[in-house]
């Protein structure tokens, strides 16, 4: 169960947080607000766990897609070396352009979009 997910889905107006995903650590910033009961969370989780698991899977896919399109660590280290030690900025500038494009591409991307279109 993920309490922060459930709080944001079912009662975003409460402005609560949960530390270490433990019920006893739920903190509502408005002290007049009553924290939902454990039973309520159990019910919400049963309704929403598939949605949560899908979101987590989507995040993982996005991360893998981004990583596959990013410059390699080796390329970035070489560009960094050239910029800092050799005072050559060309490689670093090109790599930064690629990184920005990849970040922008996947900023609002969901993996379900790829089922209907090619990347």
C-alpha cells in the first residue's frame, strides 16, 4: 500500500504526507483535519492498487526509454574532460542538447502512447 498515492488521489485537499510509507507517520498540515482511518486506506487500496501498480510500471518504462536515448556515461565523462581540462566546449554543448531533448520528449510521455505510434 502506498499512503501518499492514496492521500493524493482520494483527499488532495487534506495536504497530508506520509514518511516511510507507515500509517503512523501520516502528518496533516492542517491540525483540524482528521486523518483517514486505516480501514479507509485499506478500502481505497483495494480500489486503486492496480492503478498504482500501472503508474509504477509506466515510470519504470519511461526511465528505461530515457536511459536508452541519453548519451552514455562514457560520452559524458569525455565531454566533461574536454570542457574542463582541454577547454573544448563542443562535445559538452552537443551532449547537453541531446539531454534536454530527451528530457522534454519524456516529460509528459506515457508508455501507452507508444502502442499507437512509433517513437
